[in-house]
C-alpha cells in the first residue's frame, strides 16, 4: 500500500496536481485516505494539414534564352507526387515566378536556337543592318537585329553574299560571320 501511495505522489508531482487532485489532497494521499482517480492528460488535437492527399497538378512554363536572341517557350502540365523529385528535375533551371498552380523556369542556352539552325540566314535589312532572317532575306522575316554593318567599306562580293543570305550552320559559324561583318564586340 505504501508503495502505491509513493507512486501516486510521484505522479501527482510530475503532473502538477492538474487532473482531479488538489494540493491539499497530497497530505491525505500520503495517509491512503484519498480515493480520487488520476486521469491521464489528453493529447492536443492535431492541427489541420495543408498538404493534399492527392498529387499536385501544376502548369510548368520553360523559357529558354538562346545566344541569337530567340526565346523558346514550352508549357507542360505535370502531376507531382513528390516536391523533392520535382525540384530535382528542374535543378539546372532558374525559378522566375511561382503561383499556386503555375511555375515558370528559365535558363540561358549557350547555343543558337533550333529555329535559327534550321531556317536562319544572315542578311542585310533595308536600313543596312546585319540581321538574322527566318528564311532567305528576300522572303524571310527578321528574327533578331544586330549592330549596324558599315555597308560602304564592304567588298562587293561580301555585300552580295549578305544580300543573297548566308545560311547559319552552327553557333561557331554564327559567331564567325558576326565577327567578320561587325567591327564591334559580338556574342
């Protein structure tokens, strides 16, 4: 019996006499005259969670900025089960903006765009500026203008090449043509 009383006293002290026992009951409990039952503390209710049980549906916008000035935008809808996996998938990208259902990423690509590789031609605009055309300069539209090229000092052969259009083959070729026709710093 004494062992039980000591145990009750220790429990009451640990609980702080909060559940059904008053401070003056300690003396009575030590003599075995208190018959109150101690009730264990209730666990606090869990806060509601903001995490959905189902996967997250997001629209992901990817902007790729190429050295020739072209921006390629791709929009995809993604089902995300793990945010860690999602962020790992876009590790090489820069976050531009984020909303509840939409994320926009961007990155700079150290190359010319696939469009320029496929359809790009260097040529002269009517104002005499070196430009990249989508298609031949006589038929195509200007994709991106660059620094003006001094037309007078050009050899007639070089001027004729630009009027007809110089097909862009690669980034290296793109850079070489810019350096050849422009006396200013290029890409």
